[in-house]
């Protein structure tokens, strides 16, 4: 390629010299002949230039490029797994010289694998990263990830829904593209509620009443897998949102001393009130997230609070819960200031480009292609709510749970993403550990508030 470009540059230089010499010539009898010869020479030069450019383009298009991508969509019930696999084949058909190599690892193993790879200089060209301050920001600060602003065309930006790029920016630069948005809901097993004579709770008192009735009917009211700690975090995320409201939570992120205030301590009290009421399974501290989700799908609990990415598990043909689950907003509190339209959720996770990739432009092009496909097809397949223009999607094929979740999101007035995406990495671990201790009744609500006040202010607020 460099040799051809040098030849091309030399050709342009020779044309410029010839033109200068022609311009200096004189003599009336030879003007016509000279002009004719010059025109022929210029035509030949132009032909040679075009041929050289075509050869250079052909050489470039024939360059074999391999782009690696790591992700955590590995289960067959995850629609994104199919989308990624299909995109690898389809993109190669569109760009024969580009080969995409994908590899999936799930859960906590992925976090360990990606961290080790970046430190060792062995990270892939594109990596799935958990968004927010606790996970991806240290990678950006360390210079591991590439800003992609220069590779984003207006066509790409116009297809992204308003406001969705804001979660993709750090220090004013865009590092990823949105895919799908997630929303956390309270899921209820309709069959268990009916047999127990329990109503779907809309407030705190009704939630406690439902717990009592479900227990009396022989059911575990709420299934929770706190071994991985973040499922319990989701509970305090939403309980505090109902107690103090999302605005107060944002203020506490900026000034953690506010976590040691009446509203947040009351939220901690309500968490322990649920434990003492026997709302959760006795095995919650030893149950993993995967066991929790599969357990609910197998009919081992009447309620679960999780994000809408679990829909495929509950609606699988083999699941006991297929056709027997209802998504509702988390109940409000009479003594709280939060509303039913304030949600936990967001689309901060995404795919990021390795700053050391040899093919940044091609990686960015595939990133945009994949992100849009996940956004549109993922919405249609129940993976989440779209961040891209999905006006042409036929929503009639969406499952009941996806439609219910979309209807809930349409009522939303405020969203706060998962707290471990907002807090720093160390503070995120501290917070999750404190929630686990709260659920285990090892600390008091007052101790919880005091220790939360020791966290560092979030750089995202």
C-alpha cells in the first residue's frame, strides 16, 4: 500500500512539473501540436492516476482484518447471544475482508477475565463493559478505552433516541453506543397470588399482607439470591427510591453524608422488616443470582424484583411460570416521598473499543452495526427496551411481560441506574456488603446509614 501511494505521489509530481514546463513554452506554429500532445499526456496521466487509485483501493479492500469481541451473552435464553452470532456472519458478508471473532463468558468470571486481559495487554478489540463509575471509568482513566467521536457519522447519531448518548459520555467524549434499556420490576406469580388470595401490592402495607397470605398458603413470598450480593442491592435501590425519591438519592451520591439521614435509615428498617416477616427464602445468603432466576421460573417463589432481561427465563416453554407472571411497579410508601413512576434502570452497559486496537475505524463501524442490531432486534426479541429508532418494529409479537414492562416505562418520570454503576469500584463493594449485612440482620439500620455516609462522592453527580 505504501509503495503504491509513493508511486501515485510521484505521478502527481511529474504531472505538476510537466504542466509548469508546458506553461513556459512559446512559438505560434507549435502551439496546436503542443496542446494536442499535452492533452494526450494529461489524459494518459489521468488514466494512470485513476488506475493507481483503483489499485490502491483494491489493495486496501483486500486487506484481511480480524476484530475480536468479548461479551457475556452465553445462555440460549439470552436473545443477545443469537444477535451477536448472527451479526458475525452477516457483517462478514457485508465486509468480506473483515472477520469478527466472538467469545462469551458469563457473570463474575467475565469481570475477572476482562480486568486481567487489559492489565496484561491481551484484551480484545471490543469488550462488553458494565457502565457507570464503578466498573468502566477506571478503564477509561487508565487509557485502556478509545473515544469514538471521530468515527460516528450523523447517520448513526440520528438513529439513536434522544438523550441516550448521554450515558455513553465521559469527560465530554463518547466511548460507547447504547443498545437497550433495562427496567427493574416486581414480578408476581399470578397462580400463587390467586391461590393465596393475595392482591398485587400497590403500597407497603399491601406488600406485607401479600407476604403473610403467601406464607400461609405454603409459598415463599420472595425469592432472593444474595450470594452474589447485587440482587439484594437492587432491593435497597428501589426501597430507598420509594422512601426518599430519586432526587434525594442523586443528592446523596454527590454528598454521601446524606445517606445517614432519616429517610435512608427508614429504608434500611423496611429491608429488615421484610426479613423479619419471613418474606425472603431462608437460603437467600447462599443462593446465587442464576439459582434465584431459575428458581423463580421453577415456581420456588411468588415474587422477584429484577430487571426485564429475565423475561425469557420466565416465559420459556419449559418454565413453570410460562404465562403465569405479571410485571408491576414496586409499591409506594405512605410515609415516603417516592412515586410509582420513579424507576431503577437504565442502559449504561455497552461495548467499548480497546485503545490499542490496530483497526479503530473498522472496530467502530462494527460497534455501531452491532449496537443498533441489539437495540432493535433485542427489543423485538424481548432483550430490553430500545435506545435506537424502533419505529418499524412490529410490537404485536412482543410477549406479555415485555408489553407490560414497556407500558410501565412509558409512565416513567425518573430513572436511576443500578447503584454499583454509579459508585466507585471500592464503594460499590462496600455498599453491596452493607446490604448483605443488613439482610443478615448483622448491622442495625443506624449502623448502615453511618457507614454509607463514609462513601466517597460519586463523580457522576
